[in-house]
C-alpha cells in the first residue's frame, strides 16, 4: 500500500511539472563531475537535473545568474551542492 501511494504521488508530481516554466539556477561556480553516461566526458552539476526534466517533457531555462524578475517561472531549482569547492 505504501508503494502504491508513493508511485501515485510521483506520477501526480511529474504531471504537475508538464507545462510549467522551470528555471535552473546553475550556482555551482563551474564545478564539473564525470558524466555518468560517458565517463570520459565531464558535465556540470545541472546536467542530471536537466536530463531528468527533459525526460519528463520539461525544457528548463538554465543560467548562472538570477534575473531581477523571476515571476515568469513556476519552479526554480538551484544547483549549489558543492558550491564552496568551486
């Protein structure tokens, strides 16, 4: 029962993302990590988030600076996981 509720919640969450204006604030100072799909290539920390959103039909706007007016976006993600290391 717990798993069916979790799956239902995930499906509802992803369906809410469709048609949304999404902004990804690439705030990681240019830090790169090995690409999980191609270990000879390096990608920014925002790449996995971008790929997950794209796989669900959402094309996010990605920038390293925030605009003064962010009201056009419904969802804003910030990648700052290892910001201090950049």
